[in-house]
C-alpha cells in the first residue's frame, strides 16, 4: 500500500528533488491503478460542472482570478505562445480559466483539460495538477510520467497558491509539448504562484486595513466626547462629529491647530510632562465663539518612538459638570406633588410657584425656617425647562464669609496655598444651564452682595484670580427667613440687590397659619413614611399636635413624629411619646409674666448648659435657631451674655 502521509522531507510549497519527485510519481500511479483510473483514456466519471455551476465557482474565486488573469497575460509572453497553455485551478481541483492558442485548447478539450472539469487524483490519476492538489508542492511531469496515455507526449508544470494560514486556494498549471519540457518552466510557474500569493496578501491586508479604518472611523465618530487628531507639525488631520459640534466648526480638518485660539499645545512639554496635560481646563475661541473646555492631550508615537502627532480629547466644561452632578446625585428630587396641604395660603403659594416654573425669572422664596423653602425651589426647578440640568443648592449663611466667594465663583490655578491643582469651578458654573438655590440669602455678607449683584446684572462670573469672566446661564432662586425690607433699613442688605432678587416673590406660610387640617395631613404623611403599618394617634396626642404653634414649622413637626415613632414601639402614639414637654411654647404678644420668666430661664439655662452654643441650645429646646434668636432678642439675653 502507498503512504497516506506526506513524507517529512516534503515541505508544502517547495520544489522537491528529482529523486523525491520520481518516488511521488510512482506512488501516485499506484494509487491511480487502485482507484480504477482508465490507463488509456480519461475516466468517463470525471466530475464536470454545468455552465451555471462553473459561473458560480468563478464568482466564488473572483479575487484569485482577478489576480491571475492579468498575470497570465504577462507570464504567457515569457513562454512560447504557440506551444503552451496556462490554466487556473481552484482548491477543489476544478479548472476555472484557461489561456492559450485556440488549436491547443481544442486539443486539450479532447483530454478534458478545459474549464469545468475536476482534476483530482481520483478523477484523472497521476497528473501535475492532481499531485499538486494532493501534496501541495510544485510538480513537473513529462511524457509517460502521466498515468493516462492521452497525456503522453505532453509536459505539465504546476504550483500551489496558498492563502491565509497556508490554506490551498488554487493552482497554476502550464501544459505543452514534451519537446518543450524544461526545468526552468517549473521555477517560472512556482515564482508566478508566489507572486499571486503576495498580491493576495496585499489585497487581504488592504481589506483588513480598510475594515479596521472604517471601524475606527465609525468608533471615533460615535464618541460622545470631542476628538482632534493632529500630526507632528500640529496640523489637524481629523475632527470627530462631537468635536465639530462642540467647536461649532466642520471645516477644521487639514487646518493648522492655531485655528482654535487658546488651545496652545506644546508637544515637547506633552512628552516631557504628560500628566500635566490630563483634564486641563482651557478657554478657547473659534471664530466668534468662546468655549470653556476640559481637554487631555496624548502623544502618538511609532514603534521606534518617533513622534507622529497627538490625540486631543475634550468636552465642554458645562457638560462635564452636568455629568458630575448626575453621578454625584445633586439633583432636585421634589416636585409640586410633594407639597401636601389644603390651606388657602399654601394653595396660593403653590399657584405662584407653578407660574414661576414656566419662566426664567429670579424667584425670591420668603418664609420662616422649616416651612419648606427648598421643597418649593426643587419643585420649581423640576417643572421648568431646566429640569434635566443641575440643581445646585448653597447655604449662604452657613459658609464663612472668607470662603463663600470661592464657593460661589470658584478660583483659578495657583490662586492661594492649598488651592486645587488646575483651579476649581464655583457653584454658579456647576449650575450652568440649570438652577442655583441661594438659601439664607439674607445672611450673605455685605461684600458678597456686591459681587452677586454684578452676576445678576451681567450673567458672568469671575473666578478668584481670573482676568476673564465666564458666561453662565443659571436660573437663580433665592430663599430667606429674614425680613429683607427691615434688613435694608438696618443697612444689612443692599436695596438694589433686593430689587434684583424680588422679581417673583413667593411667601410660604408658616405651619401655624395653615391650620388643623394641614397639620393632620402632614402627620399622616410622616407616619406612613416612617412605619408600615403606621401606628395610631391617640386623641390627646392629636389635640396637642394641632394646638401647638410649631415655631420650627414643618421640619419641627417631622422631627417630632420621627421621635414618637421610635418611642411608641409601633403601637399607639401617646402624648408622652411626642416629647412636647421639652419644647418652649410660643407665647402671645402680651404674655403672662410668669410664663415669660419660665421661657427666659429655660433659654438661659440651656445656653449655660451648652457653653453658649446657640446651635446646641436650639436642638435641646426643640426650636429652630431663628426662633431662638428672636426669643433671645425679645428677652434681652444677648446683652446679658455679651
């Protein structure tokens, strides 16, 4: 029996020695005889394609034929055109294309050597095509080395063509008279096959490169951040879709980077100190558009370390801040549905607030501490056209005056010791396109009132240390418990700032003016939010809740109910659970002298107990700081502690 495996000395694609060639021919003839191949004429069972099947095969091998056809024309000129035929064979052994003199092709047709016939060893026995198909090496047969006598007197030289991963994709075959047999013909055919492989590799790499470039191009286009690619000469090669939209220019490609004023890129410095070019803030000018960007620059180098250019990724500062707010969760959560109550005063305030939501006018919310001013502010924001943008609250009375300016307006890099590297945006910039709530505006220091007035007049903010302003589109809602007209008379609040803020004033009623029904509605709400199922409320506890004046307003009521929920163990809430005995009662304008003394003494004792900490004292007394201050003023406790 013949060997079924390729001998180790045979390497695919390489010409073997004459001795090895003779051995393989002999083995093939032995196999041909075992296959029952007719020794005189071609086997009648030789597989032949129909015209439609041949056309389909040619289409499937179009890339190979597109390379071989023009190559055949050049190769054919090197042979003797009157004595040779050149053919293209596919990976299954089917002849797909033939080139030669008409008389020679007619002669080949008698031997089934024309397009459509399959030439494997099982079809035709020992031939150059069938051996190359089997062994995947160049083969040359002369005269009676062919198994079938029809091919005696002929010479044939063939070479395999390999595609990706050394897979056989075709064969080049040259036929002619045995009188023209020459070893050089085999080398020429093999060289032609290698040239075809090289062309196919180039085409394949070009296709892969084109596909990769197309994929990369689409990926770049789909980026939601801006991207600019520049060469080593700082000329713009590519700007993606998001970048063109941010810069409001679609004609920057093939332009110098200097077209974007303010985007100063020093590639030497980027290479020397790459970390300093990450998330850097810059204000640029493109034509007449001024845009604040956060950008990062990354060098692009070759495998040898040669500088090819750089990639600049960027986004507008306002979009970065908006994303940061979304991630941080500093958004408005309350809506008008969150405001519960049926009193006429509350309904009137809500109606005004809904009207304010439909405009961009500045709103001034006035009301006692704990009445729900931020609840109203968030509701206005959430019903406005800015609802999907940031809502930034800041308590102007809780931040020391020396820090309030940097909190509101931000600062540039290097402004003061300990400043964040690269600077820091203020709350107005963070709230750009959204809403800023200036809570406790009545407690804002006088110098800051002047700077806030300028922001309201110009729509621009200056960071501390900056020489250029930043344009902001921020809707302002101010809130205070302070009687601003009285503060103006006392010289504590600027009259011009008041008129700037008082565009859309809304007075939020205190809880004591909202009446019994609103108190019970709120109590029910807090009980249901705090426990499932909510505990019952004793008649005595209910009477106490609705009769109390609630100086701390809704906030005090909520705290009272939360305390009661913890103390009642899920059962009925009694008077003892409310802790009302620790609360300083609200007094009438002309109180009983004895009660006055009780209240005064309770405040004085609590202040002494807390080492004069008004914050802690207010908590222990169960009242707001504002209420504590009023009572201290009323009883002259300030002068006693001075």
